C-alpha cells in the first residue's frame, strides 16, 4: 500500500510531499519529493533573460490554442539570434 501526502504552498509556488509505502514485511519506505512551478509569464521572463524568444504556445501537443482557461501549456522558444 502507498499513501501520498502533499503540502501545497501557493504563495511560494511550491508543493512538497512524500509517498509512504508500507511493505509486505511490515517496513515503511519514505519517498519525498518537491516541486516549484512557474507561470507561463514567469517562464517567458526567464527565457528572455537567457536570450530566448517565445515563438508558439499551445494548450497541448495537438496545438489546441492556449487561452486564459488552459490548465497546461506547451511553449516553444528559440534563441533570440535565430529569430
């Protein structure tokens, strides 16, 4: 059996958690994880600072148009000297 425990901290754009696995022999295995997310606007800023330019953004790999209601995105950047 595996339990997933998560703490979401939106103001820090972080989520931390742990998978708690109970083994057949009665042991416990802990598998911690941590992520920090960035908004598309923040990614664009980081890309620009790295000398890259946004050329396309879609909601998914099928190239569904990205809009304010999109919950995921695929962003395509090129180095600014290639544009």
